[in-house]
């Protein structure tokens, strides 16, 4: 009896690339996060800062339009909306606080539950591989980071440009846009990897929040104490968030030559080391399949 | 059954986890119909299923689905998997979950929509699919899991403990869906440690213990292979003593035990020879046989014998 005669058939459907499945995973992950009220509250908090900046840029544009002579005066008072790379860097850095809080609580929903409740088997039994799954999850976390940092910063940049008389600001400051995108990409990549690694191992929210707090609150405090006690600023390099900011300032092109360039080299090395450690922690979790529950 | 081609094949497959051997030199072929995978906890059922669904690679041997390695993504097109985990994405609706799984299969948005609706209809969940997964009963969750497994119309459906914790009504509905799928020419592999289920559900049974395949085939075939354990047959008749005398004359009958007032328990060595003889006798003499039951040919009894043999 041939295979065809018992109902089996060859597979000839037109399907999308498995890489596109990563997008579905990211989108679904983000939707799952946004179903919870807590995240809307945190998003609202992040939006408050954004709206404040948005209003300030508008106010500055209005004041400057009414009386161009006071523009410098306004710039001196409203230092956070000068339209320079530093103002966007500071904005994104500040947004990071809420982002961190959001990520600490989102870890279980986005990644932890797949390991805790066996959801990983649903993914791995489909046409996608572990790479596609990992990319989807990283993309989901990255989108959450971008939602509160990069996207608002880009909107503020466009607003600032649109509020001027011509498009000169946008044309002349394309480097700032690159800086926003670069800093945003660095934050999204590093935070995605670290959160994925922690959530894959710790699975539940409470230990995840504790580990997250240790990494982004305790370690910076320790770094400051050690740098004071030892009188050595190199200890500040254990502050991952500060290292990311240093890389961000490099993206915006606001780095002085000399000592600061060397510092950025060290910061980049530490960030890379953290990324490599995260990847090394993720791989065995993706390989291991829990066989006996 | 043996003439139908196999869709999945295990060839001398072994799997180790470090120094622990989870599956030891297992070979079998999966054919259309319902196949039960039976074994105690830790027997290797989950490992076998994960090898079949391409989630694990064998340490030795090969697992092939159609003509491709089960590890490859292409093989997963032919397999639908329903894991035993059912605490997943509580906030998501059943419909969204099935659609999401269809998207992961590679279907475009419209195709995914059509496929998921068809799958939900097949498991009779269309009207309740918009509720959150967290609000579903155990049986409804099982049906949603089944829907995601069959959303791409696979040829092989692998179900890990699908009837676990499901109430009798839900169980009957699920069994009906399994039977429909089997009748449509699909190979259904059902893993279970509830042996009673397999008596009526499975066309074939695979018994597995300590990583080894103890036996596979239909229950009758396996029962007949157990020569050390004669088949126990209970007969209720109006005149049991006369019938017992006749039975002792048959070569296939090893022993007879009277169970007053009207029963006798026979130990039968060659069922294939015994039953036609019994039928002939019953037709010839008027023994008024009221009831005839095979006492130890259930999945549980066969498994018990197999385990005892394996222990020796």
C-alpha cells in the first residue's frame, strides 16, 4: 500500500519564514504584558515624563516665536529641552528608571512562565527552532524597552524639529537621531539579554525582582561605596546602568578625548562581558528539556 | 494493521541524560489509528515523545518522520503535539492561543484564522473560545491544546496524558474527537498511565518500562505472547460441572476451577485454538452459557504480567 492511499500527503503549503514567527512571539509577548494593569500604570508613569518634556518643548517654541530674543534665556532655564544630544541622553536615562521597574515585573510574563509552566514545549513543537524562539523573546523585551525610551525620544526629536521654522534642525542634527537609535539599541539589547537570562533561571517574579534590584540598585550602591572607600573611580564601572549611559554618550558623540574615551572602552568591555555571560546562561536553559515533571 | 505503512519510525533509539539511560534501544513504527503508550512514571514515555516531536536528539539510533529526521523543522509539519502542561498564558483567550500557534506554524494571518476556526470547530470549542484560558475547566483546556495540535492538519498527533483530570463527560467528548482523527487516517499516539483508558481507546498498545519497550501490538497479540501466563476465562453456565468436565478434555485448557454456584474459571494456553473449540461445544451441547469474560486481557493485567516478566 502506498503512503498516499492511507491519507498521508506531501507538505506543499506556502508558509512564511520561521524568522517571521519571531515577530509573532514578540508581538504576543508584548500583548500579554499589556494585558496587566500594573504595566499600564508603569507605562503611564513613563508617559508622564514624556508628556512633560513634550509640553516644555512646545512652551519653549511658543515663547521663542513670540519673542526670539528670550530664546537663550529660556534655554538657560529649561536645560532639559535644549535640543542637544545631552538632553535626549538625559531623557532616555531618566526613562530607564521606570523601564527597569517594568522589566523586573515583565520577566515572568515574557520568559519565566515558559520555563515554569512548560510553555516552551508548545514553541519547540512547531516549525521554529530555539534560535527563533530566543530571538522572538529578546525582540519582545527590546520592544518594551523601546516603548519607554527610544520611541518617546524620537518623538521629542521630531517635535523639536517641527517646532522650528524650518527643517534645518532635523537636517543638521541627524547625528542626534543616530545617537537616540544607537543608545536605544544598546539598552534594548543588553537589557533583553540580561532579563532573558535571569527570567529563564529564576522563572518567578519575586526572585527575579530581587536579582534585578541587586543588579541595578545594590551593585551601584556598592560601586559608590567602594569608589569612596578606595578612592578609586574605577569601582563605578560595576554600575551597569552607568556603563550603558557612557556608551550612550559615545553614541551621541558627546565624549571628550582622553580619559573619558578610555573609560568608555572599559565600559564597553564590561557590557560585552555581561552580554556574553547572559548568552552563556541562556543556551543551557534552551537546550534542557524538562522530561519528568 | 501490519500492512499499512508507518509514518514515524524509531530505529534502535537510545537516549542518555548524563549517566542515566532514559531510553534503551527502542524500535517501533507508528501507523494510522490510535496507539497507546503505557508505562509507569519515569519509564521513558516523555523522553520518547520528545524525541518523536523533535525536541530532543537521540544519543544513538534515529527517529524519522516520513523520510526526514524528527529533529528537522520539516518533520514538525507532520506532527501535532499536545503536551501535558496546561498552565499557560492564563490571560490569553483560547482562540488567540490557537491562532498564535497557527502563526508559529508559518501560516499567514488569514490562513491562520481559517485554520484555527476549523480546529476549534473540530474540538467543539468555537462558542467558548473567546474566554480566557485561565477560566477554562481541565477538559476545556485539553480541547484547546488538542486544537492547537491539529491546527495544521498533521498526520501524526502526539498526546501526552490528554485525559488526565478530565471529568467523564469531557473524557467522552475527547475520546470521540480522537476516534474521528483516527478514522480520518491519522496516527494518534496517546501517552497515559491510566491503563483502563487504553482498553477501549487504543487500537495498539506499546508498553514501556525503565527505558525499554516491553511489548507492542494489539492487546490480544501481546496477551497471546505471554505464554507463562495462561489466559483466564470466566464462564457462567447453567450446568458448570458438566461444562468443566468437557473443558478439561480440551488441549488448550490447562486448568479449571469451579466458582459456585454457576461459574468456572479456566486457564487457557492457546486462545486461538480454545475459542473456536468452545464455540463448537456450545453449539453442539446445551450448556446454556450465560456469560463469558476474559479476566486478565485488560491493559492493566497485561502490563502487570509484562512488568513481572521484566523483573525476572
